[in-house]
């Protein structure tokens, strides 16, 4: 049996179409144009591509987007200054600071001063706390997109074992919070594995849902996957000029019931959820 390929591009396109309709309706009712401002510091080529994709998606959905490009030598104080200006600007609803930041800038210090109401990434501690308490304001874009992909498979997640590979603040930890919440597309039993986990292969083999977010090319192999599991690949690794995920796609697709490709899987869904959050921010700030 070959797995269903979860087409992130197609799913993202249908979400974006729906969001574009909601944006048009919101604009007509409020006379307000939802506005996302992204900050890109330095010239990391991968970050430049992500930010460009986000800008394009905003434009297509009728959301205004502004990119603030700053040189790699920007100081922490200068960046704080810019974030504070955007916090105070009533015409900016969403603020996205593209990560990673250059090493001389303390990421936490920056993310902590973003106005939580404009924090469409849901990285601010207030927003993280609300997620942990099961009353989220915004859901972090990648876990939110993954939850929608799992829902698209129609697999019942209640009581299932979800194993997350990776304990990052952006994916692993918030993903666990979403999956243990009560409700549809959640109610799972969650294990987070990381670089110090013992018996990792055995744990992954017991998973009904595998979420691979460790940044190691083709780490998850077919022998680690229970037949019928759903496999979500968050990895984006460049190997010999080619993009590969954290999952050995060709062999794992013969064992899994559903699997996401790289590219064209999780990435496009992350962007769709960012648009959703930006519209939500515009509603919150103007409501
Ligand atoms: N870098 C990698 N993923 C993300 C993301 O979801 N948001 C931001 N701001 N930066 C990132």
C-alpha cells in the first residue's frame, strides 16, 4: 500500500482562497486593510526566500505587506527601536521578525517586546502561555498548519500516540500543546523526543502520528514507522543542492497511510496560517 500524499500546496491554496474572501468581507465592513510587516535582518538566502513567499501570499489574499530589510550589522538597540515603532503604528496589525537573527542579537529580547496583539507568529511569552492554558489568542503557524493537514486525512486523533521529533520553541513544543488540547484534531497522547532521548527508534515505532522536526536529512526511515501511521515532515535540508526532509520519503510512503512531501508539504501551510493570523490580528486590533 502506498500512502496518501498530503498535498500542502493544494490545501494551502484552498485555505488562502477562503482567507481572501474573509479579508474582502472584513475590508468592506471595517474599511481597514489588514497589514503585516515583516522584518528581515541580514542576508540569509533561505530567510529571504521565505519572506518573499510570505509577501506574495499576503498580496494575493488582499493583505497589505511591508518588508523592513535591515543590514546584518544592525544593533539590538536599533532593532528594538524598529519593533517599538511598529508596535505603536495603528496601521500595522501583524509583526513578524524572521528568524534566525544574526548571532549578536538576542532573539528572546526582541520577541519579548513585540506587542502580543500583533504577534502573528505566537512567539511572545504571553501568547505561548495562553496556548499552554488551552485558550490561544494566535496559534503558531507551523503547528497550526500541521494540525490542518492531519485533519485533512480524516484520521481520528483522539487517544492516538503522536510522537514529535524535536523540542524547538517554533515547532516541537507548541505542536505538543496543540495535540494534547481537548477537541477535534487533538486529544492525542504526546511524546516529544530529542537528542538525549533513549530508545528513540522504539518510541517512534509506536507512533500513530509522527512529526519530524529535527533538521536531519532522511532521519526517519521505513523501519521506524508503524504501518498505517501519518507522517508529517517539517524538515527542510539542502543536500547536494536538493531539498530533502527529515523523512526518507520514498521508502516511508510504502509503510505510512499518509505523508507530507518536501517541498510542497508543511511549508505552504505555514504561510496560509500566517495569513489567517494576520486577519485575526486586524480584527482584534480594530474590534
Ligand atoms: N524562521 C523559521 N520559521 C519561522 C517562522 O515560522 N516564523 C519566523 N518569524 N521565522 C521563522
